[in-house]
C-alpha cells in the first residue's frame, strides 16, 4: 500500500535552544542525512514523514522545525496551538540547554490551552559521550522527566543512534491518546486531521470492546 495514503495527520513541533540539533535529528529521521555544517533555521521549516502506527493505519507526520533563538520566539509561539506533539530537545554536552527545558515546557503548556499536547524529552548528541563531553547525567534528566511527566530518550543525529525512537514513540502515544479519547479532534484545530472521522469512531469502539472486536477491524479508511 502507498504509505502516502494517510488516514491521520499529526502536527509535531521541534523545540529547544538553538544548536541542540533539532534540524539535524529531523534531517536524519526524514532523509537519513547528517551535515556537520547545517544551515541555521530561520523562523520555521517544514518536514513530512509517513509512518504506519499499527498495521493498516498510516499517519502523515508534519514537523515544524523552529529556530531556538529569542528573536524568533514570537514566530515559534504562533505554532504551539496547532501542534499535538512536541519534541523538547536539549544537548547532552550543553548544560544551559538542559536548564532551559523547564521554561520551554511551561511556555507550551501555558499557550496550548484548551488543547492537549504530548511531549517527548530528547537528549541529543549522545555520540559525544564517548569523547567525555557529556555534562548532563542520565539521573538528573530522568528526575526532570519524572517531574514533567514526559518520556525521555537519548539520540544522536550524527551516528543515527536511536533516531527513530523519539519520533515514533511520540506518534504512537498521540495515536493511542486519540483512540482512548484523551485527545479529541476539534473544529478549527490543526493538531490532528483525520480524513474519515467516522472510522475513528469505529476504531474507538473496537478499543473500548477488545474482546468482541478482532484486531483487523481496527483498520481505518484502508
Ligand atoms: N556530534 C554531534 N553533533 C551534532 C548532532 N546533531 C547536530 N549536531 C551539530 O550541531 C550543530 C547544530 O545542529 P542543528 O541541527 O543546526 O541545531 P538546531 O539549531 O537545534 O536545529 C551542527 O553543527 C550539527 O552538525 C549530533 O547528534 N552529534
Ligand atoms: Mg535548526
């Protein structure tokens, strides 16, 4: 089946300080490329990737790659409301970028109301640990992740280590939240699009009554 025939579209935003590797991780995930000298993001860039979140359910992941600098903050903020997922990213070799995570998280939570958004915390440039450059320990990140109530993943855009992990975990969590009704489709909100909302109702009914609904019936719009 052509993966581009999607049933759902999720809008996901990349946030974190400038230089932590947001664009690099996205480039690695969507194009399997890594550039030592990548252009700095100006304003907001846009990437697309298709993912089968479960057999027969195809999702178009639409990524907004933002610039971390303060001068672009007002542009970046205008994208929060129409996102359903956030990759909150810091650099394992840059303590300030880790210290700023709380601020990024609080800013999003404040601005997305009344909509719901799901987060993944990503510690980037894990390859540099081998060179003794890591300055943020796993223990302290786990503690912060626990406080914020968000999952934590370490990755390296350079080596490709664990690159799919954060994107796909987030996409699957959004999908599950949609099926459980924790996240609702809303008029005038672009965080999630569904090409056939009636099939979502069927999928939700299947999830609510798993014993009477075989897995194969979960398939949406396929
Ligand atoms: N060693 C290492 N360098 C990285 C990694 N990811 C990005 N970089 C480098 O970090 C710099 C900033 O990356 P960029 O993706 O532009 O960061 P952004 O501002 O958050 O989008 C670039 O020189 C990248 O080559 C990584 O996983 N490991
Ligand atoms: Mg960038």
